[in-house]
């Protein structure tokens, strides 16, 4: 199994986000415990509450994992709704362009197949705000772009 890492973030920060999400995940069954202790027998409660808990856990982990991850196999772009993997040999271009629907500059990745992928990485200093993005100052954004370009160069024939 490939090891993915966040190249623009310290491992300690990544670990602390994972620990916090794990604590939330472990606390999620508490409403079910409350139902059991109170003796609730309403079938709707026993269906709705577990579904809400599953949705909460899924959204929590999707938020925690948002970003750009790199590994030996390539680049993984994770947003709330979708995860896309781009193998290093398929990576054609890394560039900044306007974010879709926002007044911000986003990091984009292009593949040799002609696909442009908007990442959840934004350059700091934008007047736009969005919770599910990683905002990077220019120096860290430039370092990330160079890291991605270097990975693509290493794998090119």
C-alpha cells in the first residue's frame, strides 16, 4: 500500500488533524448510547441516528483529508466530494489559475490526456473565503508546485 504524505504540511500537523478526527469518530456513537440508556424503542430513532452518525463520520474524514497528497505512485487530489489520483507519468503541468466560482487563485494540475484538475489548494491573500480549502502562503505554494514538477520530471522517460 503506497504511503501518501502532505508535502506542504508538517507531519505533526497532519497527525494532529488525524487525532482530532479520530476523537470525533469515537465520540459519534454517544447518541446511540443515549438511546439505549433511555430505553427508546422508536424504530425511526434506531434508523435515523445511525445514518446521521455515519454521515457525520464520513464528512469529518473527508474534511480532514482535503488537500493534495503525494506518494511514490503520483498525486492524490482530495476534495469533500471526490478523490482523484494522477500517476506521475501522466502529470503534465502544475499551474495557478482562478478558482472555479471564487475570487481566488487555485493550484491546478493538467494531465497528458488533456484533463485539468482543480485542487483545493489556494494561494493566501485572496478576499474569498472557503472552509474546505488549504490556504498556502506564496513561498509554500511555490515549494509545493516545484515538488509536484520534480515528481513528474523523475518519472518522465
